[in-house]
């Protein structure tokens, strides 16, 4: 079997919960279901809308708008507020709701990878590989099949003896319809899903026909789809690499990228990246779905935009204290449920970061506070005798990562003791003129950017 044929021998899905934060709030206040609704997060000033349901979108309300702007467009718009603890957003209820959804997916026996609070990748290959049955049209419900008029016309051309290809996608789509129905039944939440042969195309597919729809993109339809897909909208190409591609090659869509010779891509971006880009432009990618239900990191962050930026060490100390208390609580809870402990703490101020090695005695609020303050003081260029901050602080971020299993019968509680006999090592990260995307990714607390309803 050729490498390309092997890549078409997988069935990968991306689940995207519809306007998830709003759905969570509506479940708590069901009397508002069906009405325009937005979730607002406090930011020290009047908060902006971070989640907007489809009823509100129909009224012209968009993310980022202020509540008064939303109400001006729809007087009956329901304004939900993200809970606050220690004067910052508390996303616990959304995390817990996301865990409920993951539990349903896992009950089917597929490989599930948590991507964020409201997204998960699912590898259905193992569930479809040993099934030789065909799929009736009714099993696909209102699913959309890119490149086909309807599900019937797609199913009529499927070779059910094929090892992979459209046969796998059709069976996977039927299973995904069952999964989504069970999620709705057990949690009350709707979700959209995309199915294809890899993560990247599956994610694009999930955003094509929202809300509460399943979209399948067969490989034969990728070329047509890519004529309308901007390079920056593709997973892993939304940052600097994607920007460089559009600038260096004067291309805007994935279809245009497919016209660039592989040799040119290798010349510009190196052998590995060049070959990957060339394959991806034709809809091929080999990234595996990892069997991972837990966040890789647990962290806390607070932003102080504009006039809210911190200018004194005293102000900084207050917020580091609050965040340290929150992180200790979350580490305790995570240890109780998942029996693991972190071995690295990454601290940053938006311009620079440092990593602190953690050992078994470094998880108390006091320790976290002392270490974070030590790092942030080193990053402060104002005179050490001064209470001033230079540069002014717009971001405090720190997260625990590199988790390892706890020994059987132990818990993180036994480690929650202060020990100052050992000073953890630190390693600097080069200074950058503005907050780097790498730093944002490293310090993205629990991978929970508050953009719960991203659209393609």
C-alpha cells in the first residue's frame, strides 16, 4: 500500500460544540433557551461578548461587542456572565461540561484527543475497519457531503469492499451521528462535526455547516474545497508560517499553494516542512490522534489591557497571590481526579518567560507565589529598590506542565509542604518585542482561550 493510500485508510472526526459557553449557561437557565444570548467576560471594565449563540448572530450580534451594543441590536438578548473568583474569570463550569461530553465520546471505544474545552478529535478507524456492512441513507440523517448533492448520491458510489476511502468515511459518519445523538441525550448539548481522513481537513469540515450538523469531506472533494480555503484558516498555518507562505509565494488559498512545486517549498522552508506543505496542499496529512483526555498544562493568567496595566510591584504581588491560590487549588483537584503531578512551571509577563523545575515539595501557594514573584522581579528592569514596574505589566501568566503519574497510594497533598532548602533551576527564554505566539501557547492555561465558538 502506498503512503498516500495509507493516509486515506483513516477516519478522523473533529467535534466542535456549538456556542458551547452559551449552551452551558442555557442548561443552567433553560427558560432562556431559544432566545438570543451572549456570554460576557469581565475584564476590569465593561466586558465583551466572548460567545454568541446563533439566535443572537441572526440579529447582527458579534463576538467582541459590548453588552449595550448587543442589547441595541436585540432588546431581548440574554446576557450571561462568566463567573468570577478572585476578580478573574472562573471557567470551571465550562471545563466540567466539556468533561461530560468527552465521557460520552469515550463510551464508544474510539481514540479521543481533547483539543480544548469545546473541541475534540476522534479517530474512528478502529470502529470502521472491521465492518463490511454498507450504510443506509437514513443513518446519515441531515449530514452534508462536500462535492455531492446529498448523502444518497454519495453512498451510491461507495465501494463497500474498499479498505479505507469513502467506505470508512460513510461508516464513520453513521457512528458520529450516533455519538452526537447520545451527547444530546445525556448532556443536552448539540455539536457540529467534521469527518475526513485527517485532523486538518476534519477541522475545516466541522466549520462548514454549523450549527448542529455533520459534514463529510471525501478526499475527492478536497481540491474543490481548497479553492475557497485561505491558507491562514488551516490548522498549523494560522501563524508565522502561514504568513510567510502568503508573502513569499503570493498565494492566498490552499488550491494556489498546490500549484507551487515541491522543490520550491523545500528550498524556502526546508525538506521536512516543504514536503509536508506539498502533501497538505493536496489534502494529505499523517498527524495521529493521541489518546489524551487531559490537558497538557494547568495554569492561570490575567491580562491588564490599556489603562488597566500594572505599574507597581505591589499591584503585581496582589495578583500573583490570587493566581497562586487558584493554581494550588486546581492542582489539588487535578491530582485527586487524575493522580498526577507537574514537574515544570512556566512563568511569563508577555514579553519573556522562564521555566522553573518542580519537585515533590513545590506545589503550595506560598512556593508558587515566591517563585513567580522571583521570576517577574528579574524580568522587571526598574531599580530593585523601586516599587515601579518597567515595562508596565499587561499580562501575568504561569502554568504547570510536564505531568507525571503519582506513585500508587500517594496524592499531591503529601507534596504540599514548603521546603526552601532547594532552589529550583530556571532557564531564560530570549526576550521578544511583543508577546510571542509560542509563549501564548506554552502559557495558554489549560488550553482554554476564551474563543469557544470559532467559525470557519
